[in-house]
C-alpha cells in the first residue's frame, strides 16, 4: 500500500520545538497528513516519518537558473500567440513582446516564460515551424538585452532546441515529455532544467469530461513517473520542477482539491510551480467574466500557494503579485529580496 505524505504547512507564526523547515524555506510543519488510496487519511507528528521521506520534505531545493528556491519566485507569462485565453494577440508582435518582457522583469519577474502555442481549452495544435517563428526571435531579442532566465513553454523537441539556441535556459512542457519524448533528450543534452506539468488529455479535448479516481494522488503518481522518465533521460532530479497543472483537464472541484493539497507535492523532492493566473475557475468562484477581471483572485491563489511552500508562481500580473508577496513576507518576518 502506497502512502502519501502531505506536510501541514504553516507560515508567519513561531515554529514549535517539534517543527521542521519545509523544503528549506520559510514555511514549516510539525504535523503531516498521511493519505492512502480509497480516501483514508490520518495526521501524525512529523517526527514519526521515516528518514528518506522526511528528507524530501525538509531539504532545501538547489537553485534553478540562479533562482533561489527557498523563497517564492515569479515566472512572468509572455504569450506570443494570437489566441491565448487571457492575452492572445497582445504580444504577438516582437516589439510589443520585448517591451512586455522588460516591464515584467522591472516589476520583479525572476524568469520570463515564452509560449508560442496556446494550450487553452479547445486550442488547436500549432505547427512546429510556426511555433519556432513565433518564439525564437522574441527569445533572442530578450537575451540580447538581458541575462534574465527564459523558459520556453512548448511540447515539441524542435521548438525547444531552437529556443535554447536562441537563449532560453529552461524547458517548460505542459505534457511532461509525453507528447514528444525527444524533448527530454534536447533538455538533457543542453543541460537545461525542466518543468514537468500534469495535463489530462490534449488542449483540444481536456475539458470535455475530466475524471479521476483521486485527483490529488493521481496527479502525484503521474508526476512521480515523469520525474523518473526525465532522470532516465539524463536530466538531474535537482533540476526538475513539477506543476500539477491547474485547469488542465480539471473541473473547478479538481482545481480546489489540488490547491488545498498542494503541499503533498513537496514529497517529490522537487520545486513546485503553480500556474493558476486568471484561469476560468477564478471567475467561476469569485466573479470576473473577462480574464483581466481575475487579477485579485489570481493574487489570492498565489498567496495561498506561497504560504504552503510553493517555490514558483507563474503569473500574468507581476506587480500585483509581488506587492502582495512582499507584504505577506514582511508581515511574516522575512521580506523578499
């Protein structure tokens, strides 16, 4: 029987004598929820966990692309597409894309995530040549003016290779190398870190009828298997980020379960990325028909994730999110730098 360990993360309070740091960061825990298939769960003192399991929960994650994984980092979204759900067409001209990248960096983005294929529900696949045409010149222009880390948001090996050649430093694959396994080899040969995301189905069909036995544990098992596949391809485990894929083949309730249980993914021993910015479930729960009306809800989700030790927040609204995090961390006694 497989057991899954979810630290009950706390922040902004005085740690207890029985507490441990969560992933080497400023959150801590002294209690763990132990999950098992079939809905069983119990809480136990953290000190009762075996050594290897506890080590994965408490050990600091090494820096990735020079980003300090002991505190939240912001990934700025730069979609150079005509049809992304929130900002489609706004930055598909190279000059506008470069200006937006500069703005996000000045507001506090630690990494810029460039994507040339919309993965919104119902989006059609983009041909390789077109995706390269959209992304590589923008990446090269950013790199020409800045040493900011740049991730390429792609499922395809040729696009990833072209992006790395243009100056990208991380591969962010929403399919976790299941769409094009050769992308893992591209990352391994280049020595590039990766982000592996869970998605049920393809963008064209993923929201038609998402279904899970246990969404939290199913996503955990998927990511665990994809980490193993990436390591087998030659990518060091300490250079792998995991993303549970909020909104990718999930209902509103699935998204809420994943967010409530987000700390379980610390058990994988890798940094966690959460990308919930402006997504539809925020509007469903909090109002906001248009994506641009979901900024406040997006910030609320980002703060919730940060308080549970999530290391990377993928967001559209850098200034609003960083302002909220700066205040949260200052009140909690550890101002961000």
